[in-house]
C-alpha cells in the first residue's frame, strides 16, 4: 500500500458521479418461458473520490440511469465514501415514493456496487480482501439454452461450456411445454453423463404442470428446477418442493429487491437454493445481507447473472454455492470491461493484482451502444 493511501477511518467526500445507459443487441434473438428479447440495456455508474473512480452497474431499463442522474446523484455527492451502509440505507428511504423495488432499487444497486468498488480502490485492495474471503474461487453453471434455440444450437453451446470445464449447465424451458422433454433429452444426449443438468421455467407453469414436468425430468437426471411457477407464489413453490423428487432442487429469488422478500421465501420453506441478484437487491451491500440470511436458514445461496459483479462478494459468503454464468451477460462483460477472465475447471477466481471489483469499463468500445 502506498504512502498516500488513506486510513479507513478518514473522511473522504464523494466528488462526482456519472451514469449512462447502453443498449447492446444480443448475438441472436433470445427467449425463455415467458419473455423474448433482442437487446440488453446496461446501466453504468461511475463515482469519483480521492482521485479514484469506482464503477457499478445494473441490467435495467434506461429510466434507471435517468433516476440516478436527476435524483439520486445529488444525494450521494459529498457523502463519506467509507459510510457505504449509511449511504445505501439513505437512498433506499429516499426512493420510498417510487417504490423500494423495481427500477428504483436497481438504480440504488448500481450506486452501491460503485461505492464498494471505489472504497476498495482507494484502499488499494481487491474487494474480496476488503470483505474477507471464505473461499478462493466460486463454482459456476453455464446458463443459456434459450427456448428459441435449435437442438443443434443448444448442443453446441453446452459442449463449449464443457470444454471450459463447466460441469453444471442450465437451459430455458416452458415456452412450448409440449417440446420441453424433447429438448431436455437432446441436451442430456449432448453432454457428459456426469454433467449436471439444470432447467429454468421463468414462472411459465401452474403448480400441477410443474409437478408433472418434474416427474418427467427424472429420466434425464435434472437436478435443478428454477422458478417452476412465478416466484411470488410461495405456497405453490412450497407445495411443488414437497412433491418433486428429493434430487431436484427448487431455486428462486432472482426478482427479490429487499430483505423482507427473501425472508418470506425462506420462512415459507419454498426453495432448496436461494438466489439473489446484486444488480437488483441493493448492490454488494444487499447481496451480502441476503447471503447472510441464507446462511442463517442453512440454505445454499446462488447469484443470478452478472458474474463479474458478483465474484468478490460471493467469495466472502460461507453460504455461497454456485454462480450463474449467463451467456448474454458474459458476452457483454467480455466486450465492455477489462479484467474479465474465463472460468478455469468450472470455477471463477479473482485477479488479486487488481483493486476493487477487478474490472474497468471500456467507454470507447461502449460508446456506439449509448442511448
């Protein structure tokens, strides 16, 4: 650490903040059980203090960037960078009239992550060292297998991930339920017997449909069934969990924005694996809180999408199980950030020579996507 590095108890005011939105076309059209899309919007927030710049981001509508620039920015400038929980809690209260979820909380999430990246950069530490590591690397699962993919596209994508050493693979189901088993069979035939197969319905089924499907999955060794019904239907999730084979884990939580949501899921015995997304649930601060809640309930914890953003926080959580290595976000993060590394033998690890989140935004490369 250099002589100029400040002590953690020093007060350093936030000098400036910039936010922009970038709409990136997908490589091909994509769809899951309930949505179709052909682009993804990335919101980047950059915060400056002590001659350093921290970056945070979320995948949200462009209106999140407007909210940050025109409302939240002025609430952050001048605050002490070391008081991150105080800042995030303050912002969470300030968005009350806009609803402390959805777009508003996604905006807060981008700010919180940028604050953590900045704090670690000022202290010249990788964020995982600042938080304290429980592990040196995190397990990942390849995620894609969109419902509009041909069987050949699905097989090629899964084989590519196996070549990276990834032994857990997830595909989308539910858009055309009558084709689900045929697609699952094709996926199982394309991958090794030892590779775990996950499926994600994105809330496309009724409870009875989901149980019927789960019984049909048995033949193909499906071990993860994500959002068989919409994740706010906690009674149905709990009922499904009690009816399916014990070898199938019910997973949900990606649409959670605040801690009470996750507590309700856990208290309802609705799932086997709790998911959370730092781009939605309050950034690094919120993600850590949810991970600690999962630990208290002795439930495995998993990150949703945005693998580069989740890496350092996940390393600090004893409850952490597996991270989603989502095709769309891998592509965007590899295109628009320096410091992105592929998994090795199915795991992601940090570059401890790089401070903060270990990534830097390639603004010139992103400029053509700016909206």
